[in-house]
C-alpha cells in the first residue's frame, strides 16, 4: 500500500480514537446536563468533558471548591483544593487498544513507521487542542501533562503494534535484520525472543482475567453491602445514572486492584490502609457503592489466591514448552532457563505498570493515596510467575522422540554407509546441524506416534505426499534421502533446501 494512503488511514485512526473518547463523555453528559439542570450553562459543558477525558488519560486534576459550596456543606476551607488523580482506565484502555491496532495495520500494509508517526502526531495535535481549551476555574490541569500523557497513551501502544506487525510480515528493515541475526543462532536460542513476548502476553491476559473474576466474585459475595451504600446515597434517577456510569468507567481500575490482591501485596484505600489476603485494614471508606465489595476482614483461605498467578505461569510454561523446538535429547537447559527468567521479568514489569496506572488520589486528606504499590506488586508477580514457569519449562520432557546416542547423525558418518532405515518412532535422518541448520527436522516419527505428517522430510513421502511410507522400496527411500540431504555441488545431488 502507498505510504501516503497509510499515513492518511493512520491519521483517521487517531482522529477516531480521540473523537470516540470525547463522544463517550460528551453525549451522556449533555443529556444529564439538560435533565439535571434544566437551564444549563453550556459554556461549562466543554471544560467538564475535557476534564473527564484528561482524568481518563492519567492526567491529574486540581479541584477547587467554591466558597458558596463550602459554606453550604460545612467543609473545612483547608480542604477546598485537592488533587484528583485516580484514573478511570476505561478511557486509557480504549485509546491504547485503538492505537495498537492502528500500528499493526500500518505495519502489515508495509509502512509501519509512517503510520506510527502520522497517527501519533495527529493524536498529539488533538490532545493539545483539548488541553488548551478545556481548563476551567473549578477543575484545571497542568497544560504540559494534559498534552504529554494522552499523547504517550497513543504513541507507545502504536509503536508496539507497529513492531508486532512488522515481526509478523517483515519490514525490509531493522526487524528483518534482527530476524536474520536470530536465524543464525541454534534453533532453541533463536526461538527465545518470540516465545518470551508470547509468554508475557499469556501471563498478562491470565492475570487480567483472574482479576476480573475476583471483582465479579466480590460484588456477588458482598452484594448486600453494595446495594446498601447505593440506597444510602438517596440519589435520584440522574444521580443514580451518574454513579453507575462512573463506576463502569472505573471497572478496569478495580480489575487491576484485584490483580494486586490476588498476587499478595494488595492495595490501599487511603493512607495507612491495606487490603490484602493476609489482613485487611481500611477504616472509613467513601460512600461509593462499588467499594462495598472490599472485604471487612481476611480469611486464611484467601491466601490460596496466591496460587493463581503460579498456575498462570505454569500454563504459560506449558504452552511455551510445546512450541520450543526439540533438537537434542536431553534438551539444553540454558534456553529454557533464560526464557523463564525473561518472561518472569517482563511479567513483573507489567505488574509495576499496572500499579502505576491504577493508583492515585480520590480526594483530600487520607484519600490522597489509593491503589497498589509498584515495587511490591512487580516483585510478587515476577516470583510467582517464575515458579509456575520453572515447573513446566525446566522439568524433563517425557514421551517425546529423541536421538539415539549410538546412531550416527552427520552426513560424513553416514554418506558411505548403508544404514538400515525403518519407519519406527526412532527412525533417524542423516543430519549435521552446522551444515544443514535450515533443513528438515532431524527427528522423524512413524505414523501413530502423535507427530504431524508435516514434520516428515519430503524424501520420506510417497507418491500421494501424505503417507510417509507410500509404495517406495527401501532402496528408493535411501536414494531420495541421500538426494535431499546431499551437499550443494555434489554430482547428481538434488538442490539443498
């Protein structure tokens, strides 16, 4: 696809990502503005919309309560100004996913860098316009943060998506050069980078899924408390709608809190508070219905939740182990050990990122500190995932085909001999890894051993290309194998592939 067209499509993606986030806020807010205020001040609608959009993109807001409100409610004037920084991550997740998909499409179209730059610049321009026009006296934000943070939420996922797309289809540039360098390594080492990123994707998906299940379980188990707080608010239809929508926008934030709870370090809901499987100490909570799902006390059985990240690591290890090439028996430990450490380290980094984006302030005083701590969460997730990975990645492989140590494996050892080939689970192919690193797999299994036919060298296939034995005689099989594995330049040999 032409680069100009890719750039235009990426710019359209950025425009839709920004417009979608704004529309999700502006449309219901305008309806509530009319239904709740009757004769609203429309000049305040846009600053309110921009403030919510900024908060959803991790921009801290400074809230200043007017004197008339302080006098009517009796709030201490020292608490008139405070910071609100706990983000409703539904907005950030929408932007990040949209940006990542845009980067992947641009890379698959053959212009990943062009699409990434175009989309990022357009989104940054839109974020700048919102930041420069959206501040108000009651709710304001730092202009440079209001431009930088939303721009990064599009730029970084878009770049990651472009890299992933280029890794899939190639880019005739640095990604292909890196793959060429990796292809020169032994097969077990060359697969480590790809498997490491696959592993961190699996563990992240597993942790988020577990967090979602824990949130649902908490809401069901403590539904009485949640409903009681909702009823105690005495909100009318408009107020109940606002509360429900706000809680829905904060659902991804609560899921990340649940991940921290499952991993062990837990999270805070105010200064000097802690919600962990081992102990719970929260004190007075804001009258937000969804916070009623937080348990009042812990149970020793909750400590078993720590096994869930271990199980996620074990599942990821099983999937990665099944995709690792089997080249020798016994398998080398080095690649598997490096893979386990790499996935655990990346998973710990993801845990730290989860904590950073899901913590902040929800009010003045003790409510200035909520959410998990990055360091403890990263360490806990990294260690728990590492244990699960080690169980599956570092254990011996059972039931797989392997080499016979007494059988010759190289071209030189078998060239002048007449080896007895048999279609058995341990049939050997003459193989020299240094000379034939890109050739067919050296392990050949007979039909019925659980190995797909596509691992059989073409020399073993019969006329129908599906039955490895076919109708070939032993002499014909030997001749075809010698032709398939002959050195380039040998007289009468087939081209080496």
